[in-house]
């Protein structure tokens, strides 16, 4: 197959992954404000789309981690070809679509890493290379450890922030508690999460495309991410975000705990702070895991709130399976791609078939903007707090 053609196919597939990343991760920023009624569903996803677009232009540190850190290239590693990257992307996209169908907020980042690692390992096996093609030290330090520590950190911050918010707004006789104001604050905090998501997740596709250009000899490995790569990836993730990803929004917004405005504000603030810090140091963090940890932490922080641990357990299982499952699909796709141009065509046909099948299955139980918060009865009014009655004359409130 002509090199230029396969490079174009890989870039197109990478942008489609970026698109799936967008609708898969919309929930990270907008699930809680939609659940509390702070924002209408369609307004929320439109706002998230714009801010993801802006955030994609703010940093390229994560892109550099992906394009030149995880996979060992050349001597002591494996010859990364566009075919292997193509196979890795198929693994990531298939897992993203499966978890979207199930409504599981899994990590698009880990799906991408898993797909690329599986394809690289299969590529080394097929080529007879004796060396390990994956720099597992980088995987552990910049992928695995952040995956463990980030949700715990975000959850702890959200727990403390929720406790503080409720302590500051304690109710007093004759006075409102002020918590309804958190609904308006959520617009700011959720916007910050969407902006942070753009600084982290859009860069992962930038890194993949840059890796493809380097592998094809069209760019030096020491060069920065090209401007057209930044622009196209920003637009792709923004369009995907605008599509909504309503299944995962419902799980994260109402499936883990019943979110009140103060909780939502605390969770979103903790999520944004964690993601922005990780983007600054180049950690390819899973925004989904951070957001989920923050929601759980906020649920534990509000007295009387219940965390649905069964749902949390299902999400946890999805996290554990993401790397190996995407890696297995990526390895299988790389094995087929090893057949040559016909193998790439077979991969494309099989991948398209899986995607179309999943989409058709989703139509049997469609979740959209009109029913995404169906489990919350009139959330807009549910969070309004009336003034406590004034004490009657002659009685002293205690």
C-alpha cells in the first residue's frame, strides 16, 4: 500500500478516535451540572465543545509524552510503522464504543495506550525483534501511577471541599443557607473542567498523528507538534463533545450518587485542578477516572448522601479491563495488518462493522438530551432551598 495513502488513513482514524474521545468524555465536565439543573443538556455540551476547542491550543506536553515516550523506536525497540499505529487506534476505538454502549465512564486515554502497546508487542513478535518495544518505566510512571493516585487525590479534594462547602453554608433560623448559589458557580467550575479536558485529551491524538508522521519519515522526532495537527485535533474533539455522549453522562451524573449543587461544584473544582496540574507536567491522565473519583468523594462528603458502590464497582472493573482489552484488540488488528495491504483493508472493514453494530444496538435503548436525567425528578426544582420559617414572637430559637 502506498505510504501516503496509509498515512492519510491513519490520520483519519486518529481524528475519528479523537471524535469518540470527545463524546465519551463529555460527562467528565457536564454530568453534574446537568444532573443538578445548573445547565440544560444541550447548552452544557455546546459550552463543553467550545472550551475543549480552546483548551487544545494551550499545551502540547502530553502530546510529546505519547509521540516519543511510551514506545521504543529503532534500535532496542520496534520499527513503528503507520500500519501498527492504525491497528492500535482500532483497539482504542472499539473499546471506546463498547464502554459507551454500556454507559461506563472508562478511560479513552488508557484505551489508546492499550491499543498502541498491544500493536507494538505484536509488531515486535512478527518482526522477530528480541527487544521489548514498550518502555514500561514510562508506562508505570506516567500512566499507571497517575491512574491510581489521581482519582484518589481528586476524590479526597472533592470530599474536603464538599465538607467545607456545607460547613460554610450551614442553615440558621430565618436565613437561607446560600447553597442554591452553587448552581450558578457550577457553570464556572464545569467550564473549567471542559477547558482542562481540552488541554489533556486532545493532545493524545496530536501525539498519535505526530508519531505517525515520524514513523513515515515526514517529520523529525525532535520537532514540535505541527500547527495543522493541533487545529484538526481540536476541532475533532470539539465536534465529538457536542454530540453529547448521553449514556455516560447519565451514569456519572445520577448513577454514582445523587448530586446536589454544592457537591457538583466541589467535584468539578477538584477535577479541573487535578487535570490542569497533570497537563502541566506531561502526565497523560485519564480525565474520566479523575471525574469519577471526584463525584464519589463529593458523595461521601455530603451527610445523608449515598454512593452506589455497585455502579462504582462496575466502573472499576471497566478501568481494570481497559488496557488489556484494548491491547488485545490492537494486537489482533496488528496481526491482521501484518498480511500487508489486504490486511489493512480487512482491519478497516472489521472495525467499521463493529462500530456500526454497536451503534445499531444503542438505538434499542436510546439515551438522548431529552431523557438523560430521567432518573432525577425535576432536578431544577429539587435543588431549590426555601427560607427557614422565622421564629414566632416570644420564642427563642436554639
